[in-house]
C-alpha cells in the first residue's frame, strides 16, 4: 500500500493512507502533510487552477522547480491558447515583446542592458514565448503577468519611437507609401506578412490580398533575373530579420 518508499506501514489500524495528486501514489501521514500545490499537468491539461494536496516529497520537488521555465505551452497543449483568455492575452504581449527585443538588442548596448534588467532573471519571456515556469503560470492566474509585460512593452516601445537608430529599422507601408515609419509591434495598427516579413498598415493589408511583396517575389523567381530590376524588392528601409513565432 505504501509506495512512497518510507517504511512506515499504512492501513486501517496504522492511520489512513493519503494520495498525492502529483504522483498519484499513496503516502503515510508523516510523508503526506496535506500541502496544497498547483499541479502542472492538471493546469496545462484543462486549466485547473485549484491547488491539490501533495506529498512532502512532491511539495519539495515542485518548490524546487517553481521558478524554472520548464513548461512549453505550445508543445504540451497548444489548444490552451484558444480556451484560456488570460493565456492568449499573455501570448500576444510576449509576441510584441519578442519583436521589440529585436530592436532594443540591436540598438546601443546600454539600451539592451536596460531591457534585460527590467525582465531579469526571466529573459526567456522575450525570447521563447511559449515557455513558462510554474511561478509565471501562477502570475497568469493572478492576473499579474500581463500588467508586468505591458509595463516592459511601454518602456521598450517608447524607446523605439524616440530613438533614431531604431527608427532606421522601421518599415514604410508599401501599399499606401505615406512615409510614416511603422513597426511590427504596433499590434492593432500594423500587420506583418507571414510569408515575407514585410509590415503594412492593418487597413492597407486588408484591402490588398495577397501580399504584393510575396507576389513580386513569386514572379521574380519565375522570370529570368535580368528581367527584373534588382532594387524592386526593397522598400527603402533596413529590415529587422523576420522572426517566426
Ligand atoms: Zn511515509
Ligand atoms: Zn534604439
Ligand atoms: Zn499603408
Ligand atoms: Zn508577403
């Protein structure tokens, strides 16, 4: 009956065995003291945010890994993004931050350092956007991660808007060519093409399907190269390398 490894017998006369919700094993009363914990598997399977009773051994383990970014939501249960509103909100924020990171990390060293410091020690939040620690997920449950990320976004985007170096890495909407510099992290105002990485105004893009740049590339590949002017693919701005999320 006692699968926990300790030698104390459990049973009707010796005290009731207690099940650990993390391991599913039974423990005696001294190995299981009713500590409650968020269970990673239950949380990721169906966003079960309640705490469940675990053995001492499981508690120690869960505490040990609490702040380690070990859980990849995209890999473990991508459907969760569709069903869990707070998590999909955080995903959008992390996508914006990932895009902002590309700007700040290619700006002056002090700027990159400032961003790093604000997110320290959780740099994976910007870089590996599907990765979470249990502590992060608890913050999603408590509604604390989104405001934290929003604050970092506010800092990073106001840097880009006011920095001449970053400005050079912005985009000009090729569809309206109104000269305004736009950026992929402007979530509602701009739209990035998944095919070529070009950035357009959301409105302009909605009116132009398919993406003109992709179409041009397609044609370019089909025709002899001499047929096409070599500069045609460049809208006059340097591009931050497109990062697939
Ligand atoms: Zn025991
Ligand atoms: Zn800059
Ligand atoms: Zn436009
Ligand atoms: Zn495109």
